[in-house]
């Protein structure tokens, strides 16, 4: 399943929705059907809208900051990104940098813990997000 999230402009809360604009709770269950942004009463900052995927019962979203355990039992921090076709994550110790998150979980990463996101916790990425905030 795929869903999206965006940060409300009025109060900073995250809202979750599918690609039809139907809002979902954190587990992906559909809530009251409404059109995204225009008719729902929520104005969402478009720069915060990102896709999420569910893998093995856990949700991962574009912009999440993850603490990853590699196959050498070493922890590192990585940002989850959307590259236009898939959510990708940094895979250390290989000749490639980023790869699809599902593949990484099967082959390169033992565990991923979401510890924040680039909008609410930019300090986890060294103090700045992509927009310099």
C-alpha cells in the first residue's frame, strides 16, 4: 500500500492521505473521504508532501530520518528519499550509495528505526534540511 503525508499549515500537524485525497489514520485506514487540500479544510505545505510505503508492517516516508543497522552491526543515520520511482536509502560500505528501501532491508540493512524527519528534526542531519531551514 502507498499513502502520502503532508504538514498542515495552520497547526503543523501531519495528515495522511492516499492518492485519491482520502485521508488515512497512521495505520492506513481510510477516514472521511475528502478532496486533498482544496475541499478538505486543511491547507498543507506542498514542500512537505511525500510518499510513503509499508514494508513488513512499518511505514517509511520521503523525508524520514532513519537510524540503520548494517550487516556489520554498525549504526548510521540516513535520510529516506523519493527518487521518482521508489523510496531509497543510503547503503554504506558498497560501491553504490542509495538503493530501494525494500531491497536494502532484504540485503544490506538489518534494522531501520525512524527517529524523525527532515522538517521537524533537521539537526539529525547536521542542522539543515534541503531548503536550508
